[in-house]
């Protein structure tokens, strides 16, 4: 009987310990989330305010899903729409399309450039970052490959906080413009996932690991056609 009671006490302690660890973990997770959002909230501006900024090197449009026929998803189309609007209104002279082109059969950045050029953006003003596999890598490469120092980041608002935090941690002067032209299905799931993603990139911003690929410098002040698929 005593052995059974001791076993139950051990089990109770384990459950209490796991519960306390879970509560602490959630507190840390939500604390980081709040810190990231509050730290960069000032940097989210309107498209009108963006046009008033001076000496912006480029607009960074962050990639998103592209369909097999090359059409951008709704979220990506809205990011591209805002990026083109900012470019045409003179917010910055160049655009970096940063996304996933890690496989020959999937090419976000080509679809992104095609959209921009079709909407009247000069091809030489559009740079394709073929190795923007994550938000962190896109911003890191904008700094080290494309030599950008002052940037406008375009994505949906929920995503902007993380992108701006990474940019700030990497030493860029960055502002963000929301591309929320509509409501998107599955947003509750994305909002929940973003809390975890902010915690991940918070840690990445401390340790600053190199991205998957770096390579030769391609200053964004030059001709974007050098980044075209060969």
C-alpha cells in the first residue's frame, strides 16, 4: 500500500512539474511575442508615409505560395500589388523579390518579377533573390548580398512585425507597409503559427546564423537583370 502511495506521489509531482513547465513556456512564448511586436510597432507605416521617406534603397517584397501555373496566391498577389504601387509612387527606385526558388519546378521569384514587369515596373529595377527561403534569410541576404541599408518591407501586417524585428536586429533601417487588401482564409491558424515563428526569429536574431546561401554581392543600386534566370 505504501509503495502504491509513493508511486502516486511521484506521478503527482511529475504532472505538477510538467504543468508548471508548460505554463512557464507559454509565458516566455507570449512574452517574446509581445516584445517583438511592441519593439517594431513604430515601423509599420502607410503607403502615403512611405513615399515621404528619403533615400530608401529598395522595396523588399517577401515571397509566398505560387500555383503550378505561375499564378501568385492571393496573399502574394496583394504583396506584389503594394510593392508595385510603392515603386510607381516613388517610394524607392528598386524592388527585391525575395522568395523560394530552391527547386527547378518551383519558382516564386520569377512569378513575382513577371507580375511586376507586366504592371509596368522596369525589368532592370527588379532584383530576384532566389534564396529567400525564410523571412530571416530574405532580410539577411538583402543586407549582405544586395547591400541594402534602408528598406521598405511589404507583406501582410501579421508578418511585418517579425520581418521588421529581424531587419532591426541585423542593423537595417527598415519600415513596413501592410498589403492587407482583403481577408484571407486560414488567418487564425497563421496568427497562431506566427507566435512560434516570432520566437524562432527572436532567437535567430540573437545568434545571427548565416543563411542557406550567400554568394557574390549584387548591389541593389545596379541592374536587376543580372539576377534573371540563366
